[in-house]
C-alpha cells in the first residue's frame, strides 16, 4: 500500500490532518464563489481534474464525514438568500457548497486524481509536520521523522548525528 493511501482508508488519520487547509494552495489555486468561503461541486471537480460524477460519488459514500467538515446543500429560502448575498445567478433548485476543509476532505477520499494524490503527499510530508525534526546525513541529505528520533539503519561507515556523536 502506498504511503498516501493511508488517508484513503483511515477516517482517524483524515481527522488528524483536516485542519491543514493551506496545503490546497500549495498544490493548485482553488476558485471560490464571490463570498470567498465556499466552492461549488463544479469548481471542486475542476480543481481535482475529475468529472462531477466522481465528486458526487465521494459525497454519496462519505456524506456524514463531509457534512461534519462543512459540506452543505442549500435549497428554498436559504438558497434564495445566499444567491442575493453572494450575487450568484443560478436557476438551480439546490446548490451544494464545499468549505476549504471539505475540499481537503474530498482530496483525502478521491482515488483517481493526480491533484488529490499531491495533496495527500503534502499532508503526509514529515518535514512539514509540527514537531518533526530533521537529521542531516553526509550522503542522503535529510532524514526526517515525526517523533524527533532517528529510526532505521545507517548504510555507510561512521555517519555523524547533528550533535557530532557517532551513529553507532
């Protein structure tokens, strides 16, 4: 299983990184509605380079999780007032709205999108996690761990820790 697939399978893991919405901007620009807070289904599909059916499928399979992260469907008087405030010119009877956090959640659930895969990789990048420590090595550049302690085995003779002591 690929490292980024952990987010596809684990709701607990998705919940731990759900606040990291800044990752979306690192990968690609997201087109918001005039209110600056919400995104439509069409915009989400364009962001990830998939069809709207793929987004509808993710919503159908994980609706409770998405609603908990800010997904909402407006209809009736709520839709009318939202259109007036945001200036949207649509004749639709309902409008599905995604918050940034919901778009991030969709990225963690979409399988067949290169953009979604890049978002998952950024989320799991150990060097961008708070508390991660970087260990330099003379032959590989940087050794990263989430817990702050190096793991694994050195493969070359007498590598040095950042403090100067030997790794053996």
